[in-house]
C-alpha cells in the first residue's frame, strides 16, 4: 500500500488536487452555464478538483461567461487562446492541469452529480490495473434518451479485459473518461480533423488492454446536428484520412512487423468494425459506386478487414446478419463457401463454419384485404442468395385434410440496399393473394440449389405487428391473421371466438411486457380508447416540418368541403402556423398542432394519413419505437403525396420495402414507370392523378419581365435537427455552391444584362435553405429581389419568363407552366460524391429541359443566349411536351375519388 501511495505522489503537479476537468469552449454561450453548473454540483469537495475552461477563440459571449463563472467559483480556471480547434484546447487544459487525474467534458453536455466521484473511487481501488475509467453515457436526441452501445458489454462496475473477445466492443470512443495525469499521458493529435478522440483512447487503452467501468452517474450527451457530423465524416472530405488512420493503427501488428505474429488486439479490431458498421448504414464508408474512387477505397477496406478475425465480425453489435455477412465476404483472403443440404445450409471459410441456417426470412411489409382475400407483399432475405442461382418459391395452403401448392413469382427487391446506400446483397420480392376464407394456414418454401427451406415470417415494423415488439397478429373486420409463435406459418381466423382473441391478446401482451412496460400501456390504452375516439372515419393531412403549406394542405382545402361522412384534420407544424388558414371558425377547429394532445389521441385511429414528406418524424407524432406498440388494426393507409415530381435516385430510402407507404401519388408517366420498375411499387399502389399543387399552377405561361432563381437546398450545407427547420453550418460560405452563386450575383455582367433586357431577378430559396436568406439579401438591388423563403407559392413560376434551378422540384413546376429552364449546378462534384445523401438523379439533367451551367461565367453566357420568346429551343421544348399526365385543374378531385 505504501508503494501505491508513493506512485500516486509522483505523478501530477499538485497532489493536493484529486482531479482536473478540462472543458474546451468555443461559441457555446447558450449552454456553457448549464454544463459548468453540472460540474460544480459534482459530489466532490471544491478543494478536491478544478474546472479548466479553455476558451478557444470564441466570437460570441462564451469567453466572458467563462470569466464570470471563474469569478463566482474559486476552483474554476479560464484559459483564453486563439482558435486552434478542440484538440489544441484540450491539450492546453491538460498542460495546465494540477489534478492527479483528468476528466474531459464538452461544453454542450452535462454530468450527473455522482459521476466523477464514482469514477475516482473506482480508480483508487484499481490503480495499478488500469489507466482509464469510463462511465455510462446517456445519448439525448430530442425527447429520446438511449444508452451507448458499449453498455451491452460494460454491464456492471468492474475491470474489463480487452484481450477477451467478448469485450472487443467495449468501445470507449467518446471523452466520458477519467485518465491518470502522468508522464505517459498522450496528447490529442491536432492534425486530425476526425478520430482525435478515438486515437487518444486507443493509445491509452492498448497499453494495458484493460478498461475500468464505474456504473455510477452518467455523461449526458446532447446529440445535436447529426447531419453536420455526417458531413464532416463524409468520404468526400475524409476518405483518405480515415483509411490512413486505420492502416497506421493496424500496421504494427502485420505479420513480421517488429516481430509481430500478425494478430491485432481484438479491441482494436472491434473499434474498427464499429466504425465500419455505423458508417455503411449512413452511406459514409466509401464514395458512391459510380464514383471513380469507389473500387480502390473498397479494396483498401477489404485489406484492413483481413486484419479482423471472423469471430469479431460476427460479434458486431447493432449489425444485422446480412451486414455481418457482407463484411465477411468483403474481407481479403480465403473466400467464403456455402454448402447446401437437406435441412439447412452453412457458410464457412477454410473449413470453419461461420453461420448455419435452416430457413430464410420472409418480411411482410404490406397487408391489405379485398373481399375474402388477404394480400401480402414482402421480401425474402438470406445470405444464401449470394451463393445460389435464382431461387424458386412455393406457397403451401392447408385446411384440415386438404392442401394446395402454388408457385410464387419472385422479382429483385430494393432491399438489395438492406443497410447501405449501395447494393450489398440479393433479396427477392413476392406478393401473395391468400383466400383466407377458404384456407386456415399458409406456409412459404424457398428452393435453392435443389434443396427446399421453409420461410420464417416476420412483420415489418411499420405494420404495427412486428418482431420488435412481439406483436404477431393483424385484424381486419372479422378476420385475424397471425404468424405462429415459431414463425413458420401464417394462420387465418374467421370470426375468432372471444377465447381465441383473449388468448392472442394475452400472448402478445406478455411479449410486449418483456420488451417495454410503457409500450404495453400504449398498446392496451390505444386498444381500449378506440371505441370512444373512433366514432366516424377520419383522415389526417400533413406537410413537412420545414415547409409552408404543401400538397397535403392543398388536398385538405379541397376535401374539407366534401360532405361524405369523413372527418378531416390538417396537422400543422410550426412552419405552417404563420399562414392564415382560409376557413370559418368551425373549419379552423380541424387544424391540429403537430404533437398536440389531440393529435396524439387521434393519430392511432386515423383511416388515412396523407403526407407530402416520407420521413416518419414528419407525419407521426410518435417515434418508431412507440409507433411499433400501437394496436395492430391493419386498417390505416399511408398515402405519400410527394412534394413534387420525384428525381433523387435513392432506392434505400424510397423503395417500397423501405417506406411503409400504401399509396403514392405521381404526376408523370416517367414516375409511373420509375416507381414500378426501380422502386418496387405495385401498379395498384400508384395513383396517377397528379400532385395537388398543380391545381394552382396555370399551364398557360403568362410571364412578366422576371427571371426566377430557385436553387434546391443542400443537405451537406445545413445542420438538420429532427422535427425542426434546418440551421446554418460552417461550410456554406466556403462551399463551391456559394462561391459560384455569389460570384454570379455580384458580377457586373449580371447587372448589365438585367438593365439591358429590363429584367428583374427574383431569388426564391427552398424553405430548408431559409437560414441563409440574409446572405442572399446582401445582393438585393432595384433589379435583384429575395422572395419570402418560408413557403414557396406554386404559382411563382407562372409570372416568370425563365427559371434558373438545379435538381429542385420547381424545375417540374416550370415544365408544367411551360416556363423555360436553365440549370445551374456549381457543386456537381460534391453532389456526385453523395454529400446530399444521394449521388444520382433518376432523370439526369442532361436529359432535362434546358442547358446546364456549372460556373458563374457559364451561367452568364447561357443567359445571353436566352430568347424570351422561344426559350432555349430544341430539344428542350419537345421533352416538355406531354411530360405530365394531366393538364387541367382536377388533380385534387382525381385524388379524392381515388382514395374514397
């Protein structure tokens, strides 16, 4: 014990201080006081620790706030320095730290009161064993809080051996740690734009390959602006840096390097796999497959995977079986092999079986009834599809002593993008028509390589009957369909007895209770409330959080005038509230605030939900986890109105198996073909009535002497916050988009052009770009005007003789209005790299309706060649003719009739 005390006394500059807390501070005046308050409230005596606030060149009031906090608390120290980045700020704090231990906290997060005392006490008990202690992390995103994935491994207070494969995913990747302040403590690498935290943690942990975990307290991480983080980590900016980072970490363990045996620490392997797993889901691992760098990048990752043991890949948390198999298959070295046999198939490498299965998975994502027939649409998934020729499917129907077998056609499914923005695995779509009044049980079998395997049934999460919650049945009228508890069959119950209904409900309630007690309350509460809430059919209409009134509102305006026994409500987000609703007081009662108590009460029982935005948080007041627990009625119909004509190529987002959409509204023959052939929608799901917005756009063009500049928003140039309008980010003013756009707007040639032609230029920003309206207003003159960006009036194209845009839906509005188009696409390179979340257009601009300019000078040149009478001539005029299905003002009436 005396030696331990002597060791403790030899590190740190002032043994009287037990701890130094380093907080980098940069432009965080809104949250700094809250963060520091949580540190002051730690259950440590003020004389035991210091709080070091490092003001890293803040340009807001953060520095002054830090100074005032230091005046109020004697154990707070402030360091002011020029802006050098978060790593330099932490290093500055570490250099001045007088504590025996150092903790890190970011200036927008907080600690629970007992957190640091628990970590320090644990360190005292295990001083010689470990160099780092971590503790729980609560990740807060909006109203949702979840633990860090590492807590599936770090389940209790203790020392965890990182050489043990079961601890490979302990994943200390964030700064919620306490470390020894001794001479061996590394500094954060200021040359790294990303990975600086991870490199620091790995350097410390790989020395002893042990980590301490104190379950006391928690680091509360406020997850803000995930899109900004994703942009920062995007391969367009970081691909080479990321690859070199991991290559450097694995290099010392290559066989023969410094006597190494070719086996990297399993904790390093787990950290690498963790990054691969989350990045591939977000489309951040490699560039798009159409990008020149794709193949080389994928190969380098395959080589790195050669350093990872198969067992570590298979143990990856939060990764599906398909995802794990993808990385096993990508890994360089001996290839995988699949052996098919009666009773099952197995995937192996070098004779070692890695995965064995006796069935394939059948995911049902759409259920509807017509008369006595139950229709199911689904997709078959199996790793075995990668090793077999095209599979065959057969449906077996049983009733007492009778049976029937039917061949089921299969087609490629958009779930080929099961967990990525690229094709990663083969999947097969199917549709079943089950005469449930004639048969009692249905089973599906799949034949591969001469062997037959049963399908295991699953309900997709958006059906309100799914494996995530334990709900396994759907009701329609007097019919109940259920997946058996073994998942090997679908059963039909016609007019089931009260005893059977109670048995099913009891079974499901037990399953739900195991998952989530609050989920059971929601499930049962909604079921019991239904008779009191659901007295007449009703529909809900809603537009996105960031837009003004859109297609859902236009349709609502039309439908609310119908006297058809259906109640209707428009669900308004904050973005729609400033607009006066043109209704009587009685009609105004049909406007609901999104997420209000009445919206929450009505939502579970809506017969139809009409939305112009597909993301669930735009039309559902419940998060997916809560949505899953709603009682399975099978009756609600989700109708996707779209914002405009579809253009972005994104099967992983808009595929039929991905959206949960029952019906989709299209305006053009191009979309009819697209959604049927590329996105996997059945013909009966596609409503070719035209978008409601086109009732407000005149197809006869009556322009004034005005040019419209209406660029689309850029995902990579804003910070997205769930349920709120996007906010500015730091990349906008240095982006190629803004540099070329501002160069054009400030060019004397543009002013001369407008004056010579007696034209005016109107700038119409998309609502998601409204945060940058002030920057555009700096270019306003008597000839250049910035329109209100809080909402885009669909009629705006009618009053302009030319529309300058890019891949914005307003291009199609212009086609409808017979307004000529000039495309301006200055950031094509960034777009092609996938920074917008997609990298291709389903209708390339080169096949569009006007010439394409990519620089300010090209745009000025194209304008000089514009004829205000003839536009840009052929082939653009011919392409526009007949592009739309309808040329009238009856889109809304057609949609109403289609949905009745």
